[in-house]
DNA sequence: TTCCTGCAGT
DNA sequence: ACTGCGGGAA
C-alpha cells in the first residue's frame, strides 16, 4: 500500500536510456547466489565495486533486466510520469481492441485520468513536476496524490509560479493530504530555487539536497528521474524490497546504510530514473507490505525471503501456522511506541445573524474590513458555492433567508424587524439571567422552532436531527445536553427563553443563515496553519476525570499518574509543578462544566472586546461574566452575541500517527443582532473565502488578522485585533517565552491554548486554574496594562503578542463542507458531528438525518472502549 | 485497530 | 540518534 511511486522519466536529452530489450539477455546463468551471509555484510556501508557485495554480478545484471522489462510493460500511467520506453500503451491498446472486437477507432485512454506528463515539457519544468510529485508521494498513496498533483501543476505550472504563491493558498490546496509541513517546504524550496539558483534545478543529488525540504530520497529521485543522474532513491518501498531480497531481519530503521548500499549496488546506471521508479513501483504493486504477489514478481529468483517460504512449503510446512517463514516477516518490525493522549474541548460556535448583509451596508462606516469590499463579501455570502452537495432545500432556505430573491436591494420587511426585536428581547432576557447567575439556554430550542414553522424546510431537516444527536449522545453516556449542568433550573429556563422570543425568534432560528467561527492554527506543529474550530487543550490529568464525569464509571484508574510527573520532553507543554497539576485535577478539569468554562474563555478571547458574549456561564463563571460585563459597561459593547443554546455533541476521537486526540464537541448556537459583515468587523475576523465558478478552484484566503509574529508584529496586525488595545500592543517586541510563562503564572482561561498544542507559541498549556482572575477577552487589555506597569514594558509587550488571538474567520456551512477552505479531515468530521451531516436527499428530513447523527453518537459511545 | 516512513530539528 | 508530523488502505 504505501505506494510511493515515482515517475518515469527519461528526458530524451538526458543520459541514454536504453529500453530494456536492448540489454543483453543472456545472463541467465548463475544465480546461485552470493552465499555471502548477512552478518558478513552488515559492516559495510558503501559499495565499492570491488568489495564484497550483497549480490553477485550476474544477479545484478539479471535483476536490472527483469525489473526494467517488467516495469516497461506494467508501469502505471501517472500525471507526473513520462514513459518513453513504455510497452504498456501497445499492450493496453491491444487488450482494448481485443475486448471491444475489431473496432478500429482510436482507443480512448482508459478513464481519461491516466495521462502521462506532457512529453514536450521542458526538462526544468519536468524536474519541478517530479519534485512536486515526490514530495506529495511521501507517506501518501498514489491515488490520493493524483488529484492534488493535477490541481497543483495547473495552478503553479512552473517553479517560478509556485515561488510567487502565498502560504495560505498553498495550504488550502494541500488540505487533506496530511503532513502539512511538506506544503511549506515545497514553497520554501521553490523560492530557494528561484532566488538562489536562478530558477533552475541542479542536475545532481548532491546539489539538489541543498534545497530546503529536499532530503536524500527526494534529491536522488529528482536527479535520476528528471536528469538521468545515477543516484539510488531509497524510500519505504525500496527498503521493503531489498530487505526481502536478502531476508534482512531486524528493525529496518537501524539498517538505513545497508539499504542504501544494496540499492546502489542494484541501480542501473543506464536508466537510473526508470530503475528507481521500477523498484518503487514493484514495492507498491507487487512486493506489497501485506499480501505480496510473489507469483507475479519479476525478480523472485533473487529473493531469499521467497526462497525461504518455498523451502518451508517444500519441506511440508503448513502455510497457515503462526510462525511460518513468510515473506512478510521482512523487513523486521520496529518497536511500536504508544501514542500520546490529548484531550481537547472543541467549540463549534454557530451564529445566526438577524440582519441580511445588504440591509446593513453602511455600518462599516469607513472602518471597513482591510480585505475585500463589502460588495464582494455580500456577493460571496449570497452565492451558493458550486460543487458542494449540501441539502438543496436547506441551501434554498438559507439563500432565501439571506435575501437572495429580489435583485435590487429590498427594504427590510416587517419580518426582519420582528426578528430583530425578538432577538433583542432574547438578548435582554439572557443578560438578565446571567446577572442573576441563572442558567440560560435550552437544548430544545431548535426543535421547538421546527414545530412552529413547518415551512422552514431547510431547518426541518437539521433541527430534529440535532436533537436526536443530542439524545443519542446522552444515552450513550458520551455526552449530554449541557443544560444538565445547571440541574433542574436549566430546563425550565430553557422553555422560558424559547418561548419568550415568540414565533419570530423561532423562525429566525429555523431559517437564519448560519455562520461558524474558525480560527487558524499556529504556523508550526500539528496541522500547521490550517483552519479549525476553536478548541482548548484540556490538561491530561483531566482524562481520567472525564471518564468518570461523562462516561460510565468504568474506573479507568489510569492517567492520573501520568500527569503528576512534570513533562520531561521538549514540548514543554506540561511544565507546571505537580502541586498545580494536582490543583487542576481537583477542579475536575474535564467535565462538561469545565469544558464550557474553557470554551467561554476562549470564545471571549477570540471575539475580542468589541462584542459582548452573553448567555455563557457555569454557576461560578457567571459571576465573573457578570462582573466582566459590568466592567465593560463603562464602555458597553454595542453588540452582543447572544447564546441561544448549547449542545454537548459527544466526543470524536481522531488518531494521528503519534497522537490520539479526543475531541469533546460542544455546539454553541447564538444570535447576533446585525449582519455578518458587521460581525466580521467587530470580531476582526477578516479572512474570507471566495467561491469561484470552478468547483475545484481554490479559494483565496485573505487573512487580515494574521497571527501576530512574536518577533515583528505589524501595526496592522495588532490594530485590527482590537482597536482599544492599540496603545498596549503596538510596539511589541519579542521576549523569551520562558520569561513570559514565569511572569504570568496563573493566567488561566484567557490563555487557553488553541487546539494545536502548536508546540511553540501559545505559551504552552497554561492550565493554571486561576478561576478567580479568569480574564474574559474584554479584560485582557486591562490586565496587560497592569502588567506593563508592574513589569518591564518589553516583557508586557511580549506577553501581549504572545496572547494575541489567532486569525479568525466566519464561514458558512457550504464553505466548511466544501473544498475551498483548508480544513483537515478531522475538522470536517467534527463539524458533521456538531451540526449533523448534510443530507443527500431532502425527502423526509429526519431519516437521512438520523443516520448521520446516529453515526456520530455511536462513535462517541464506542470511543469509550478505547 | 494496525501498518506505513521522508525530512528537519534537536 | 530520536522525535514530530497526517491520512488512508488493509
């Protein structure tokens, strides 16, 4: 499977590439084998021609011939590959002709997607294509890479085109491929080639390897494939093949030099590019990790692993016994290391705007968003993105609600005013509730709305499903409506809130277009630079608590110990002393209540001081929320994000190669009395995705508020974050992170790191539980000012930069589910679980819906088994 | 679930 | 020499 296949190549201009058939055929003889035993060879790291070898000369000659002959007839046709020696086309045509009778016409090439790289491609450009493909193929399967590669070379046909691109666009196109640093390496490498090498790729591996992001493997692949330079490319496929050829046991990671020596010995200097690709292709398609197809292997005559197997069978050995000497015993297995556990509280903030974009046009009042005109945004938000297959009815409803119908601006209707009034009423009600420490919000508001509004087709499909999901989650033990947190009071409150708004509010909930808050992850680390739903890492000691809190009480007596020891590794995430760690544990860090508290703190920080966030609050946090509102009351925010409902949507476990991440998903539905453009402006969320006419065209993501670079923040970066804080942060300078961490010990909630442990920035996991001084976003500035007085100015400034919120964006459902944003697969899964899968059919909404919702709930339930 | 593995940073 | 970094197929 691994299948990293390389391209075929052969620029005619490069070293002669003789077709296999030209090679002498007679070396059929001696293959008795190089009886040299493994242990004898282990010491040698390079192959001087004279010295003992892993293969006899006859073996080498025959191996090359058979391998290349096989390749010439069986290679796959791939968009980055040239096949000048291919015998495959004739074979395919013959087969096609035979199968379709004597139909003469030109045989259409299979499915049309199997096309080689244009043979007229200039060598330098071909080298660029090879490079791109090789990087994409690292740890990624061919079938997955093909569409990405096609999009890539269409967008950036030459290295100069790529060098001129920006990282956001590159990331977006890369989204879904994984190992996202590769995208950055590609961009960095392209710029290096253009700026340092005059835009031309060197022709040898030793020179190519100097390009950033290009290592031993990639340099050899490009040198051999694009330029015919004799360098052996050793990837996972090659390692597997040669390990089996000589039956090398042991951890393959310890034998790198051996593999390199073997590959070099076998390398055909006449056709190095073809040889490299052939060996890798063999590993991908025949000498597979599991189920190797030895019967079809062109070089099994030289394979000791196969010989062992045959000998075993010949001796009467049973094929199915556990310890049979299978070919797949090679290469040996390397020790498996356990994945580290990570728990994240993810919040999908869903906002319904009461005002349509065109109705609020003037509100920007000169301080419009840095990027894109209002007009452009309006158009974008009113235009369904082609290519996305969301519920047609829902899309229609959304479009209608967004004011799509009348070409000319329509006056605000009575309904608009009614909705706005209802929202205001709701908002007042909730603020009052918060002030009195009462729990607002209901888990069933949406469902109620549906009943009252049968004409709201789109919502009809959504809301019942959500309720089901919630119930499922609750039933499974994986989650529950958060209203449970408040005990008995919540339900009653909910009913009040739901009905106090009256039918209009219900209509709004049912019909209003929804926007979802996304944030950009740190530039480094896991999923670097990608968009995600806001999330806070929950201290790991909470893991065990979580089991007790949300799942059945299967006493997993586990993680507590893990946590109490200071984290030794360099990530420096858990650097708190044990005492503090214990304190955190005592707060029951991963409970529904605590996750909600973390969520509120994070949202306040992300939303900034220009917008109030009401309706939050656990009992203890309510007071803080109230007080912070009071503090802000001296300069009351003009706008409020009024929470209508919170739903605990269970958990979703995402397994990375080295991390097992448990995401606790909470959906927060809120109403904003205003239009989306105003909301974007107030929250400084200036990134926007632009749909294009082409389904596969990639959106341009403009990030007005980029993550502030700790070393050199620009005035624009900071100003757009929060105008009120300009003075404080405008001259930020870098400072050692350690100092920051020390000087601001228990900064608690406001510093909740983004999901990315992101390693680096984010001050690491400040899990300090300074509840008392939890800082809401609106208060951060004051805090900073105080610190500025108490500490060195530079330090405070560094802190300000450190805590600057990441880039934010409001995205529609279509955008989230579409391919235009750089959303990783995990993020999309979380969205699906949070708001329900988009239906294929509109038919009885509830049906398809329950499938999706149930899936999520089941997943949450099964995850418990872990 | 298990398996796979290039490159850079350290 | 070791570790971080995704995702998909089997």
